């Protein structure tokens, strides 16, 4: 019998160790997975994307959004294949670990963790801005209430939490549809191009900040889709993962792409790119610009728009807790972080990052927190696409219930685009980019000095890889 840990007078077996670290099986169907994918991201439609207008103008943000959407679609196909091969709570970390070994898994898992731990802090800032607009109250009180309320709900268990999330996300989608219908009659293409043209190379009314603006807008185009790749984190709680995971991932991506394009065209086309480029609540400000102050439409979208921000905040708490659960269970992070409560929720993996996220939200710098989250995300995308290519070449006989259309050509497209996106943050704020790189480096040092000596054998990803090749 393998052992994992020695306590005072007791040697804990693998079976005992993993028995304390079990998630609730079969709690999530494919429709909830679609809802999960949309909810991870839907806050990006309500706030954050518009900062890309300041970096690249409407044309720059439009081009970067189309390219980023292609990257995410190709990545969704590749991740659908890997998630059905290795349906574990580690998601991208698990794929990279099987492809490249323990260190490759750790590099990917910690990059994802940077993304998921920081993104809720940015969303909390935007929730505060919407609350300020609606109730006159924002700031740290709103951030704290968000973290306390939604961490508490997650401690009740995955099935219950995701059903609540699905309802919240549905309400948010209704708000977006109302906004789209309200803006459509007021669309004027001239409003897209009302940002002053600079002297940069390639500058025009379409690209007022020149060619470089396309690249600088990439982090904010990513905000339209950031975290949709987290759907596979629900693999151990999914019903029939071989069918439900691809449906959830690809289905949510198509919905999000449609919303991104409609919001990008209609908000700036009705209210003006210049008017929205620095807004903390761009949809509300767009409605006010068109319909005037204190209209029921602006109040409705503001109030229900909170649902969109809350949905993403709520679901990314789920994502970071499952990522930490998987890394901790494998021994990369302190093992106590993967203990679950009676509702099979990893309670410390929910609470501790929540405290860190709340402290980050106190900066109030939503746009800069986006850059930090995007840094972690794009690093993980590069590693996950490399993992897909490596597994196709080195383990061709592994069972693949779903196969990526186009194979490694598809994942190679996503890989190249992700590599370009990694350094896009340097175009916006080099200091924040290097700060993020410093956090990542600290994680790497922790592994090399300590956690590589604490790894646990017999993890689910290892067992899946072994069984699927037999």
C-alpha cells in the first residue's frame, strides 16, 4: 500500500488521503457547464473591455477582439479534447502535468492560479463602481460584502452554488439583451471613430493610436473571454464528462463571442468611443448618453448588470478553489488546502485566496488588476496548447472521446496567438507586467526549494493517464 503522509503514530495511506479530498460527483450537467462558462466571463461585457478603447481606439480593439476570439475558439477545441482525456479538477494543470511532468504541471497551474485569484479582485472593483452609480455606496464595504457572501455560498457545495450561479447568469444575459435592443436604433458608425487621431505609425480614424494600438488593446479584448477555459475545472463534478465538457466549453464560447461583438459595436456606436474609454460602468453610461439621466433603462441595466458582475465573481471563486484544490491535493501547495467539508467543498481553498483578493481589490485599480490576471492567463494558454501538441505526438493511443477539429494545427494557431498576447501587457503598463512576472517567479522558487519534495503519488490525473493508455 502506498503512503503519502506520516502523522505522529499513523501512516496515512493513499486511499485515506484522497478520501478526505473528494468533490461531489455528478453534480453538474452540460447546461450548467454552459452557464458556468458564460458566468466566468460575462462581467467582461459589463465593464473592463472599454479600457481597450483608450489603448487602441475602436478599430484597434475590434481587430484584437476578432483575433482573441479566434484564439479562444481554437483553444476551446483543444481543451475539450484534453478535458475528456483527463477529466480531473486540475483542468489545464492536469493536462500539462501528464504532458510535461510535475514541473510543467506546476508552471501551468500557478499561472492559472494568478489569473483566477486576481480576476475577482478586478470584478469587485467594477461591482463597486456599479453600486456607486446605483446606490451611492461603493468602495471597500462593497468589496468585503461580495467576498463574504459568495464565499459563504460556495461553502454550501458545488451543485447548490452552480445552480444559483446559473440563475444569476440568466438574469445578466437578459440585461445584455435589453441593452442590445435599446442601443440598436441609435447606432451611428461615426461614433465608433470619435477618438482623436495621434501621430503614431499607421494612425487613422479607424486606428487612432496606430498599429501599436491593436497590440495594446489585446489584454482588454481578452477580458471579453477571460476564464472561459475554466469549464474543465468542473470535470470531477460533471455528469458524463465525455459529452458534457465539450458542449459546455464550446457552447459557452460561441455565446460569449456573439455578446462581445454586439456590445463592442452597439455601445460605442450609440454613445461614442471617446465617451466610454475610461468608464467604470460603460453600459450604464452608454444608456445615459443616449436616453438621458434617471431613465428606467439605465437603472434596469445598472441594477441587473450587477448580476453579470456578480455571476463572474461568484463563478471565478469556484474556479480558483478547484485549481488550488488540485494543486494542493497533488502536494504542490500545502496539503491542508485540499481538505473538503461535509458538503464536499474545499473550504480553505475558498477562504484563503478570498482574503488575498479582497486586499488586492482595495487598490481600486480595476484596469491594472485586469493586466495582472491576463498575464497569468496567457502564460497558461501557451503551456496548455503546448501540452495538447505534446500529447498528440507522444501519447497518440490515449483514449480521446472528443477530438479537436484540425488537430495540432488548431492548437498551434492558439499557441502562436497566446504567445503574442503574453507580452501585450508590456504595451500598456510595463511595471504591472513585471510585477506579475515577479509573483510568478516567486511561485517557481517555492517549487524548486520546497514543494517538489512534497509531491503526492497516485493523483487522479496520473491514474487517468495510466488507465487511458492501457
